[in-house]
């Protein structure tokens, strides 16, 4: 199941600089003639695919991009400096669409691929260009042309990096609300999430990941019970699983240990390799326990489960402990990226 990350931006190429009207004025050189220089060209706007990015979240904060205007021409036949180009980095896989025509301009599919999306204006001619045998003192110069302006719609088909496991009402929707801008439906009864929701978690500059709140899993999901097949197909594409556990269930029959084992059984039944996927336990709803009982209860559950991987204690509704989880997730993906780069260097050598 793919999701689409979208953004709309406006790009302005730089205007060309104006040509200059000037005449040479030096001692002992009468009638020096025209010497106005040409204006510089305006800067272009480029989109560049960067494999270091995986979301369009940065365009929520900046939607307007401008290249530099070309400088005006000057006397002594000095041309104006060309404007600096505007380089906009986007994730690999971004589709660029012209908003006015709804035309797909291009797909940026490889790292480093460049796409010129707005052409800078041409610099105007100075009066030295127009001198001739019949017009020795032209007082004419041409202004620079305007740079192109476009509205672009960016689409990025993404797969969630992190999938949330857990029984219905374990707090998955509340967790994704706490760590991202996604607003899935939240209520105190099971199956409030009927379709996947996507949230982008931003850690810092060029550091973000995609997390999916997916319909809750129940026993028999691998055989099609509930919304299981939809859920499990998507989970198989994520790189990290967060297994949310209600550490303070209200129902007398609800046992966190049995719920964890039940979901593990469904994962194994659907695809045994899913059990080998990195999976961390997140004990949620710690706010329902006394502060001194939270760590003690979590450690007891970890001991009974014989859990070896990472685990965390959070209260998603109070947003306590959620940020450290996000930081650890980003560290995990940074480490994967570094390992992949090292492996590529080794193969190249």
C-alpha cells in the first residue's frame, strides 16, 4: 500500500539586468562614443533529486523560492553579473506537475538528476550594441526580460519507514498524533482506524521519517479476520516495527503478554520473515499507573516475554517519552544509511 506525500511551491526565476546607456568620458579623447554594458542574465531555478531526503515535509515551512536577479550593465562596457541560480533539493522519486496545465513535467528518479523548472530572464543590451556608422551616439538600451514564474505540485509516492503494531485501542493513533502532524481518529473503542494514516516525523534538518498508523490487528488476521490482510501487506514493506502494548489494560481478561504473543503468531503465519524484522516494544498508557510502578511493570513484562530488543515506556496521550523514541528511530535509520554507504564504497573498491 503506497501513500502520497504532496507539496505545492511557487518558483521565480531571476529577471535579467537592464542594459546601460553610457558614453566614454576621458581626457584628451573627445567623442569617445557609447560604452554602456549589457545586463546580466537572471538565475534559473533547478530541482535536484537527493537520496538523502525521503519526505516533502520541508516544503510545509517554505513554499516560495526565488533565484537572483541579474545585475544591470555599467559604463566602460562592463556587463552585469549573472544572478545566482536557485537549487531546490527534493527526494528521489518526486513527480513534478505544472499546476496551471496539470502537465507532468518530469519524474526525478535518480540521485543527482537535475530539472530546470524556471528559466531566468535575459539581460538587456547596452547602448554600445547599437552603435553603427549612421548612429554613432545611440541613446538606446534594452531592459532585461522577466524570469519565468511557475506553480509546481510535487508528489512523492512513499512507503512508511515505521509501522505501528498493536491490538485495537493500544494507542497507535494517539501515538502518531503525538509525534507528527497526522490527525487520525481517536476514541475509546476498538477499530477507530479503518484505513492507514501517514505521518511525517521531523527530527532536524534533512532528518525525518514516515510512520504509519495502521488498522489494529486481531487474532486470525493472517486468515483475513478484521482488517488483517490489508494491514499485514503494508507491514511487510516497512523497515522498522513499533509494537505498542497497553501496559494498563482496563479489561480483566486483557493480558499484555498474550496480546504480544498473539500478534507474533499472526506475523509468523503471514510471513515468517516479519519476525526477524527489527521490532521494538513501546509500553503505552503509562499515565494510568503510578510513577513508581511504571518502570517496574514494564521490566516485569519484558522479563516474562524474554525480550532482547529495545523497549520504551511512554504515555502517548500526555506526550511523555515519545520524543526519545523518535530520536532512537532516527539514529536507527542514520545507522542503516551509513552502513549502506560503507557497503557501496567497499564494493566500488
